[in-house]
C-alpha cells in the first residue's frame, strides 16, 4: 500500500505514464474533526464506489448502476455537470464541482 500525506486542496493523480494521461484525480476537499472529504475526477464510465458498496456489488447485492437488489441500497445521485456522484452524496459532488470552478 502506498501511503501519502496531503493537505487541504492538494491532489493525488493516478494515470498511465505511457500515455501521459490522468485516469483518476483525488483531491482533499475538507478536513474537519476526524473526517476527510475527498473529491474524485475521472471519466464517467469509470466506476468509483466506497469499498462497502463495491463489496456489495461484487456479491450481487447491488447492481453496478446503484439500483438495489432487495437490500435497500441507493444510488449516488448526480453532479451539476451530469456525472454520477459515485459513492458520495449529491451535496459533496456539488461542492466538488463548485470547488473546481473556483466559486
């Protein structure tokens, strides 16, 4: 496991060095108390989920699109630009979009 230290508004990127393409950018949006809010930027076709949701998808308890398979799971909503919130609340996605735009 790679362990990195980041401050508020700093990012980590995951990419393909052979293509010089960023595949995923993770930004620290807020650090408050014992909680850290993260923002994820990736192609909307790339699934991004919290680990517990991913495990439920892999176990067939939740469809990959977030639809419940009888176990009460809910989808993540959408951001103002239409990208799926993927594992975060719609409010956090709106905050991430606002932070990216500089508002």
